[in-house]
């Protein structure tokens, strides 16, 4: 796809309520590239929590509201691989045989995960203004496996000339978030998060970045509970922070 | 979650030694698999081929099973059909009685675990001897297999040395793997010599030739299927494939996915009892084909993919939940991701449906499955089945996991999130209190600090920074 004039921004409920700065930085990045960023105020949540809990009717009800909120043929940029995966991969399943199936397929075809859009559509060449920094990257399972965009986050970090990325041990493994899994199976989730936290801390990097705020919330909470760990940022925040003058 | 499962999970997570053992062993298997598939394109091609072969077999399963029966019978193999585990167990017992066999030597067979065969036979005075080293170890320990291809993967050498000392005090104590193996070999040779009947599983049953393919590394499968006068093979009806030329790609996928081996030490191709003029081999070969709910799974176009499984165990080796819990915590014969989709369909969602919840849906299982079973998608489907939502089905226990309070919460959640106005009201309220809804308190905060709600939502910040809300 060539660079569009305008994009929709689907902020995700997690970013909306807990990490709005991540969404704001992503929107500023897109705007700086000369794209009109539309933030539909009608958007709420992609419906994934209910969908992954087996409550498909409830998920469909919420998903339908998003079909209404993002009409037309404008691309939809999502700063979360998990929510982008819900819109792209699962909406067509959720609406199979439904009156809104074609609207769901249409939306699915317009969805871009943020790093995917920045690299594949914009070929972003950020000018790194920051001082040398070591960071470690946590790719979400949705980025790695569902959308296959894990390499793109690394690519973006590499394009920041002064950032050195250190990969943690068992990088391919889930952090234990898994949405409602973290609440339904707290012990297993905590065991996974603890191992991930140890592996990340062992890199010695003072900053952890990722493209999914679910994982980052899980890991940041684990670090805070343990009383030590790196600072945590969404990749959009790091990109914005290092490429603009205050 | 039932208290039984919660207790098993707590036990598993608390056992540092076992956790270290399985992590070490499974990490090893992950690396071996990776180096066995150096060419990603070739792996993609092979997985596509494996999926197609298995999907084709399932698409014409009734015809293939009839063809298998015809060709096995023509080769002199006696075919028995068992709709239930009880029927299969009775079949085995009947054969043993006819031959006056008081002992059964066994090669590795997960279907025999599904049957509960050992318990069934022992209750009827038959001695059962596991001859696969891992199976022997768990049998001696009075346990169940921990992993479908590596039954004793949770035990280290010291565990095994102590177990042998306890069970065979006459043997010299050793923690040396080779010496322990040699001891087991001596013990088992005696059993092989005296056995009238041997039982094995089957990896693939080839319809066009009536051949039973069985792969193994220790030679005990060959011993069990050739040394005694009677060989009984047990398998699920889904293990049939159409043609002999489909076997090599499946074996390649199976052994590389399971242990990273290009080929196993033994590849047994069993197509008849001892023929006239042959010096060895069993006088009788029996094939028991077990349904036990598989026909019902086959009838569902989406869930049918469960039956493509070739039992390599790669899904467990790569599963972050299995890696932490191990096989016993699941409380089922088939543990790990494949177990979490298969067991609820075999036993019912009312009995073990909670296993479908024990996954973060990270997708690692689906990524490595050699026959591309979409395990995360099927876990999601079974969660919907548990809640009684999604397409009509015959999954036993459908709707049994729907709890009134939970259903009410999701209904409320949908009511709020389907309306931009209600959603804004809720987020505004949350923003003012800056305290997160109680759903995150409790379990979440035991190991994590509570997330801090932002004072201003992105909705508000976007408006304040002048981002357009104009939709064309």
C-alpha cells in the first residue's frame, strides 16, 4: 500500500484507560509523517476479552459497535498486535454467517498493527536525537505468531541509530498475560511472568519496550511488585521521545 | 476452577526439582527440533503435506477403515472394533485368556493409557510389564506418564537410581545412566523370554496395504511385537492413512518434531503374523481399533482437526504452561495443549472443560504442530462451547461451564462497551477514582502491583490535542 492521506487510529481500551501516552505518541508519529489521523470518539474495545472467554455473543455485540465506528475505506492503525489480531484474524470468524460478515471482512482487510504500518507502509526513517541507550524488547505472542510482525519492532529499534537491543533469554516465550488468563489462572500466569521478569532483568537494559500494553502492564506490575526492574515503555513512546525536540 | 485442579497446579508450581528437570529436558527438545528443521521453507512445505495427508484421511475415514480391515484381514491380522474403552479392554482380556497368558509385556502406547488397560488387567490377575524404559520407570513409581513421548521426563538420574534401589534392592546402587539402563535391560530380557503375549500401540495404520507402522528407539516395541506368540496392537480409529507413500513425510514430521531425530532407531512395519516358512514372529496379530468418542469429534467440521494429531508432543515441549506444570497437573491421560483440546471432547466439558482455560493462547503449540492443528483456535472454540455459545454442536457438557454471575458480568461488560456514551461514562468514572475495577484486584495483585489508571483517557487527550473525529 502507498502512503494514505488519512488513517483511523484504534487506540484500544487498555491504552485508553491505562497508557494513553502510548496512543498519543503513536498518533503524533503518524501525524508527523503527513498523515491525517482520525480518532473516532465512538470506539471502545475490540471485544477480545469476551471472545477469549467464550462469550461470543457479547463479543459480537461490542465488535459490531467498532464496525460502526470505523466505516469507509480508510486504513485502521492499531498500537497493539493483540487487538489488531482480533480485528484482522478473529472478526471474520466471529461474524461468519452473520449479517455483518462483509463489514467485518472489510474492516479486517484495513487493519495495520502500528509497527507494521510504520515500516511496511511508511518505511519510517526516524532521526534518533537521543544519547546511546540499551533496551530490551518483548514481542507479544500476537506480534510474533498471530501477525508475524515481531521482526518489525526490532527493525524499528535498529533504525534508531543510538539504540542497542539486547534480547532476553527465552524471548519467544509468552509473558503470562493472556488477557483474562492472568485473572483466571493467576498462579500459572505469575510463574510465567516471574521467569520473564528474571530473563528481562538479566539483560541489564534500563528500558523494556514492546508493542502490546497487555504484556507491558503485566511485566511492569511484576517489576513493581518485586521492587526492581527496568523502566517500561510502549515502542511508540520510545520512538517519539527520541525523535522530537521538546 | 475446581479445587482439585488448583491443588495440582499449586503442587506442580511448588516442586522446584521437577520444574528444573522438565525445563531442562524440554529446552533440549526445543533445540533439537529446531536443528532438525534447518530449512524453514521445507518445514512449511512438509507441514502442509502432513496436514493434507491427515485431513484427507479424516475426510474419508469410514472408507479407509473398511479398506484397512479388508487388507489386514487378507494379511492374516485379526481386526477388532471397540466403541468404548471397556470393549477394548475386554478384547485384550479375551485374547489373553484364549492363550492362557498370565502376563502381558507392553511397548509404549498412549491408547492403552486411555483404556486404563493396566489397571483393568491387573484387577483380573494379569501381570502387566511396561518395557519402554520411561514407561517402566513410571510404572515402578506407581505414576502415570508425564509426557506422551517421554513418560519419565520429570525424573532425574538420582530419582531413578533411588527408585531402582527401592524396587530392586538386589541390584548394586548406581546413578549412572548406562548402568541403570543395563539393569533395566537385564530385567526386561527375562520378561521378553517368558511372555506369551505382547501389546504395542500403532503410529500409523496404512489402509492400502494393511500395514501397522510403529516407531521407537529402544527395540522393545520390536521385542513386544515379535518375541511372544501373540501380538496385540491397539490404536485409535483416527490413526489410519490411505497410502504407503504417505508414510515417509509423516514419519519425517513425527520424529523430527518429537525428538529432533531424522529417523528413529527402529521403524517397524507390521503386516502379518509369521508366515509359513518364516522362523520368527508371532503366530497371531490382533489389531484393536478404538473409537471412544472419536466419531463424535469427526462429525464436527472445525473440531475434527483435533484428530489429525500424530502424537509427537511438540505442542507440550513448546507450551509455557506445560513447561511450568508438567503432565501430571492436568490430571488427564493426554496433557499439554493437545490434551486440553482432546480431553474435554472425550470426557466432556463438565468434567475437564476447565483445561481449555489453562492457556494464555500464546500460539506456540499451533506454530510447531507438524499437522497444523489450530490448537489456540480450538481452545477458543471449546471455551465458547463451555459457555454454551457459538455454533450448535455435540460436544459433551456444552454450556456446563456457564456460570450465572460470570454470564451477567459479561452481559454488563458488553452493554457498557457496545455504547460509546456508556463507555465514556464508565471511563470518566474510573479516571476520577483512579482505581481499577475489582476484577484486577485479588488474583492479579498477589504477584503484581495494581495498574494505575490514567487521569485522562486517550479519548480525551485526542480531543484536546485536536485529533479529528470526522469520519467520511
